[in-house]
């Protein structure tokens, strides 16, 4: 048998790549990609393998190139087709008749799954086949060979466990499945790569750290990912380029994506970035950040934390900026893009955006850049092409803005964690609004920070409102990973802006002179959120307390914001009050996180036009919004109406009140109006904070919701405690009152029932307080079972497969079986008069079916199937629906009926679908 007769990749046209051709592609890509890592990463790999730089690069390339070695096996080459021409069919076409009895025996053995993993999957077989070959051909120790192969065996996100390894070994030892015809090809492939990469018996790894295995796995996954793209690596139909030519091809591909070796440079000054530095920014500009560090920046809203963090991270290595939601990420993406434009070379990768709805934002920005500089259109498009490949690809860019979930997914028990974590540990990590993470996300963040510390990866944490206890906990996690002694109560935060720097040398605390920090005095008002009938310009409406406050304050001031707890609540108020406000000459805008991506861009622009820094003076407008308003958006209002919540969140929201200096502002005193927690007669065991489900807690409920640990007890207790503190205050002096209030609210030992609260609140206080510690422990225990190991530095004489196997063991045990199943659900359509997208319900049953039963990639197919097969016939005679050209599930469509009126269409219908997931 010849290499040209084997198959590694096959497309729908019948074109294929031989195993040796694909392995050469991936080896060459890994070689070049490794050389383009930062000096810090390359030094870490050299240390982890105990090799010089040249030998380290060659060994990484060798292991990467051998990742698909076991596609040279009957188990892969005779793989049966699954409803379309497959590998086995193509192999038979090339080589003639195949042994159908052998193929059937392999199919039978394939069904003997360990934890739902086929024991004859080629990456699993690699863990058995490759180590002895490496020992024989290269002369390395068996334990070293096994550790290195573990990094390649996980290239399909399945790290081998002991049980899977044992079953695969029994398969290869069975006489019926002898692979002697492929053994010669396997040995030849190892020898060819060994020779092409210039390795010799004197350059052998003498030790392998587990952290190094993890990093190599990330490099292999990325190299295999690029090498599998036909656009970059066309299929050769059995031919194989010479390795030198393949190497040149790899260089061209990485140049196209603008991968280059990051070089540490001097940070630009704030003046070079176009800023006149503030006091806090001057402190950061003067810091020595040459050692691995954790930097915590605690500064009030609007004080330039984003610009300060970016300036600190512009040392040439690149950075990833983690925002806490998509709206914030989109806003920061544009801000950071403008900063980088002043200092970034044209031959560098474009700033990447990583979240699930990023595409429309990227296309919008690319269009703007091409218009500004048409001469670089081709270069700009090539740098944006990388992030359009996928979310993980976006993380490989030099500079990235991502949502926090894309960052924290790197610590889950998932084989793709190696890919994500490799690229995240290559860059400085900036994590914004760390105070806003709930208990589960904070537990994940602590694991992530510890791993960053292990890899000596710098991190910058930003917050305007965080307690001293939580801040110290985050810094201690990074310090523990880095082996630095840091006490739990190391730093006590003050009311002034502060910068805390932790490195191997010292813990330095810098405090901004309060005389250099402007003070804002905010008047605090409280109101009862009860429903009352009210005459509104001739008609009587049932209005909540918040809606009554909106109508009252919009008469007195120009820019009013109602920040509700949920999108449904905000939409309901918007629909009810918009006609009333428009009659009074006041514009109404609805802004929340549930718009589709294209609509969100338009609505966000509208919000910035009305509430941004360049908004026209004396324009009367009311914004109906949710918590997205307070999340790192550079917006300003005259007065804010909101619900009673946590103190850090309220202070964040106040940061948008009188944020800008508007000389013609009618309202000279910033004010916030807070709805009191509501006790209802219909549900006497329910205490509602602004109708927010997240804050509703019946004290007889269990501490679990939908089978998951709940942090209701903890947050509800803090919210009730915050109300008790704020209800005594008539005004807030910011930023100087902020830290005292946040620390006071976060003091878990302060459990005395406040004397200023009505006695009717006491049962809730006692129930919430009793549950808060249980909730925190539940979250921590749950997360501990879902994350990867953090002890990457250990050495063992005997390799423990289950150490790396933890990456996927829990996932596999819970993973549902892949099978065809019948899904039924209700899909109906709704037609109502209206012209505003924000008035439409977003939770269609069709969307829920797609979301909860099949993969995201199938969701569009389901919508198309229903649209084409079930809906059109019913619409032919309808006065409105017959005018619909196209409708997408979950997205409102606006059409004109025969009567001339505009209607909004939203559809779903009862149906049944057979789905293979």
C-alpha cells in the first residue's frame, strides 16, 4: 500500500487529501505558528520540554504533524458512510474491493463505547500506537512519549482517559483487527517528519510539564484547524507537496492572516493615544510593568479606566479585553479600535471581536475602515477574515475584545479549553466590571486567574464598585497561581480612586489625591411602585409607580432614563407610555439586549445620538432600558428612575447621571429615584425587587432552580441590605461615599435586622441571611466539578491519563446520545398593528425548540424548513400575510396590509421534525 492510496480529508466533490499530505500541512503550520508566539510563550515551552529553541519548535511540529497518524488504520480507512459517500466508499474507489467482513467487525467493535467514545476513533488509537514508535525511532523515554502524545490525542477535544485507552489497546491487540498493512506507513511517516524537521537523537525532551502539554495541544488544534481549510490548503487528490514547499505555503497562510511574533515595546503615552491623562491614568503610565503582574484599577465611572487599561496593555504582546455583555463589548470594541488606530501599524491584525452576534458589527466597522482608506481595502479584509472563521479563531488575533463568557469558557472541562487557554495566556488579559459577575461566574474567574498566575500571564482587573473582600479574593487567586504570598486582607480599598499592583517583587498601592477627583453630589429619592389609575392627557391608564414617575419627571427635565429589571417590563412600559410622551413632544426610545444584531446597531446609534457626549442640547427624550444602560456605556442623563438592587449596580447606574458637563442643563442637581421592594397581597411570601425574577425569593423555596444551584439567597439578602442602607440617605457624595457603602453591604458578618426596615421585612431578612452561605458554597462546589485542573506544574514518573482526561470525563458522562428523534412543539403566528420592533415578543416557541433541542448550526435550517413547508399555504388569502415576502423565525417582519396599515408579523406553529443532533 502507498501513502497516495490513503485518505485523511474528503469533501462532497470527492476530492481528498492523503494522510501524509495533511500531516505535512499541519506540521509545517505548527512549526511556523510556534515561531510566531511571543518570547514569553516560547521560553515557557523551552523550559517545559527542557530543550533549546530550535529543538523545541521541531518537536512541537513533529507531534502536531503526527496528530492524524492513526488515520493510517483500517478503522478509519474503512469507515462506513452515513447517508452520503464517505471515507470507506472513497477508499474502495481508489483501492478496489475491500474486505467487507473486516469492515463489519470494526463497525461492531466501534459500538463498544467507553463513556460514549468510540475506542477506534483515530485520535484515541494514537495514544496507543504513537508512543512506542517515538521510543523506537527517536529514543525518548516512554513516559515522555506518552505525555507528548497526549497533547496530540486531544486534537478533537477528547483527551484520553484510562478506560478509553484500555479499550483501544484491546482492539489493536485482537488478531481480527491486525493493522500490519499500515504499520510500515506509520513508521515511514514518523521517519519522514523526523528528517524534514531536522531532529536528531541529541535533541530529546527530558521532561514534560502538564502545562506544556496543554499549550502544545492548543497549538496543534489551531494548526489542524487552519490546515483543514480547503481555501488555504487545497486538497491534492493523493499527491503530496515536498515538505519545503509545504513550509513556504504555511508561511504564506500565516502572513495572510498577519500572524507575527509579538515583540515587547515601550508603551505609548496617553498623549500619543490622544488623551490628556487624568490623575489615575498618570499613575498607571508611571508603573513598571516589565515583570508578570496583576493590576487592579478601582476608579469611578467615567474616569477613564478603559483607556488606562489599554495603555497599560500596549506593550507589544497583545491583549484580550473581556466585557460583561455583548452591548458593552460592542461599545468597547469601537473605543479600543479608535485608540489602536493612532498607534497600530497597518500590517498588524485588525482588532477582533468575539461574541456570538459579532458579525454585523464587524461588517459595519470594516465598511467604515474601507471608506476611510480605500487603498488598504484588501489588507483590511484579510485581517478581518480571521475572526469571521469562528469565535475561537477571533481569540488568536493580537488584540481582541470579547464577552466574558468567551474568556471563562477556557477553564471548563472541555477539550477546546486547550485552544482557548493557549491564546489567552499569550496575551495580557483585561477584565472589565469584575464586580458585576454573579456567584457562578466569579467562581470560574477565580480558577481562570489562578491559571493565568501559573503561566505568569499579566492581568488587569477593572471596577468602579467592588468590595475590599472581593478585590482581595481575585488578586489572591492570581498570586496563588504565580507562587506569590498575598494575604486575604492585604489591601483595604478607600473611597478615592486606587491602583493596586501585584508582582513577584511587591504589592504596591497607589491612591489618587482626592483633591484631583471631582465630586458629584446626587440626591436620592424613594417611591412606592404601586399600580394606580391616572389621568394622562384625557385618558385614564393603570400606571405603576415607575411609570407615574416617568411622566412626572419628563415634564421637569430633558433626559430621563427608566432602568427596569427585565426587558419584558421595559417593553410593557414603553408601549403604554410612548403615545402619551409623543403627544407631549417627548421622544421615547426602547433599548435592551434582546434586539437582533442588526436592529441593535441601529438602536444603539439612536441611544448615543440622544444620550451621548455630542447629543443636542435641550432635546426632550425618555429612555426605557435595562441594566445594559449602566454597563460601560459612555452615556449621560439628567435623572434616573430604577428599582432597588445591589449597591454596586446602583452606583454604576448613578455614574451615568450628569456624566458630562452640559452647561445648558435645566436640571442642575443630579437625582436618582429608587422603587422600594414590594410586598404584594396576592403573593404574601414574595418580596419583589423591581419585578426582577433574579431578585424574587420566596423563603419557602429550595435553594435550587431547574436543578442548578441558586444564588438567590445571597443576592436577595444583599439587595434587601442595600435598600436598608440607602433608605436612610438623602444624598450620595460620589465617589467618596461609594467604597464605604459597598464594603458595608458586602460585610457578610453584619446580619442584624436593620431598625429602619418595616417589621414585615423581617421574615425575608432572616430567610435570605440563612441561605446566603449555603448558596455561595453550592456555587463553589458545582464549579469545582466543571473546571480543568489548575496544577499544571507537577511532574510524575508515571503518567496519569485521568489528569488530562478530566478535561472531558464529566462532559462525556453527561453528554446525550447522538440519535434521530422526533421533536414536536407549537409554532403559531401573530399579527398585530404596530410599527416598532421593540413592541414584539421575542420568545417564540420555534426559537425555544431550536435552542434547547438541536445545535445552533441547525437552528436556521429548522426555521427555513417550517417557513417553506408549513406556513406559506395558509397565507395566500390573508389580507396581511399574503404580502409577506420573507419571514424569519424569532425576528419580527413589518408589512403593509390591504387596508394600508402597517402590521408586525411574528409566527410559530405546531409541527413535528425529525432531528439528528
